[in-house]
């Protein structure tokens, strides 16, 4: 599922007032390297999160949400650990939806740990915010100096294909990146109450309805800055840029059209994973479903 998918005729979404139970889902996955191959080390999950393992040329874990999205008060805790020399890709089966809430906030807490010589791709699909959604996400990346980690997130404000807009709610998107236990980058986007003004203002989002961030941590991150800028091909539909902070490569996208952003994001990821990680120039099959 992508943000370009048209909704069904029945688009009624329950509010937190109608819901007696708040969900606390969890997924805890580790990969280990043994006898020249990467395999599963640890696996635990709790509904509505599940973890599948599609076959491919790279060990892959796919996160699946069986509850249909996040409602007021829901919490997902996701822990991914690549032990020494492990190689893996973690993605999502579909876009995540965050429905309106008249009460508690929804939370997704992501903890990614990458040990010596390991290489992780964290490639979830879009998170789609409905009007009056209240959503907090914290992504924590903990790496050692010689590990490789390519980590991304996308947020879409409303389902534009059905004419929906996000006028109100709460969004907090926070990042923390540590290398050898030292904090090297922290970033937070916080929006509360009226969304329309910051989304439309030229000094804010300038009309963008979709945003994305990618960070790359590796010994060669600074050396790949110009390569990243080359792969961030200019077009009128997407604004983008790349920089380095304390040896961490950071790339950003903004677009009015969520589908255009998704296409630009995917094109960059395919090219960059090949250059930085030596992996095939393609996206997971789930991205095309």
C-alpha cells in the first residue's frame, strides 16, 4: 500500500472515545553472523505487530501491523539489533496510518543498534497522518564507528487522493544518533494544534504535504556527501538537500505530492544502497505491492 492508493467508500474512522482498549505492540529482532552467513538471533513480537521474513538475496525482516493503524493511546516499541558483521534489511509491509484522536497521543519508539562490521537498512514505508491525529515517534540509532546504517522515515499529511487535509493534531518526530555511545545528532520536529499555517507558509513547509529524512552513518559518510547530492536529482516536484553533521550524512525531502516524494525517495535509496553498501540497486518487493 502506498499513499497514492485511493480509499474505499467507507472512510469512517473510530475516535479514541469509542475505543476502550489502548494497544501496546512490540517487535524485538536481532540478527547474528555465524559461519559466514547472517541469521536470526532473537525474535519476539506482540500484537498488533508481527514480523515476517521474505526470501531474498539479503536477510530481510518485514514489520506487519495487523490492527489497521494507530488510534489514540496506542504504543509500538520496535527494537532492531545487528550483532557483529551481520547484514540485514528491515522494512514494512505497508504504509502506517495514524487516525484522529480526541485524547491520548500515539507513539512509535524505534531503537536501532548496529555493532562492529554490521550493516543495517531501516526502510519503513510512509506514515500517513489523518486530521486530528496525535503522533509521537522517536528513532534512536546506536552505532559503532565502523558500522554501516542507512535509516529513513517518511511522513504524509493526509490522504490527498481523497481530498483529505490535516488541519489540526500533534506531530513530534524526533531523532537521536549515537556513535560509540556519544550523541552526534539530535533533531526534532514538533507541531501542535493548527497545522495549516506552518504547512502552507513559505517560511515553513511551503505547501509541502509530505516530508522524508534519511541518515547514513559509516566511516565513509562524509566522503559520500557529493555522491548523495548527485543522486538527489533536481525536479520541480520535490525539494531536497543533503549535508553532513559530525560525520553523519543527513538527507531531506519535501513535496506537495506524496507520490512524487515517494518516487524520489525510492530512486535515491536504490542508487545510494548500491554505492554505500554494495547491495543491488533496487527496493524491496514489498515497496511495489
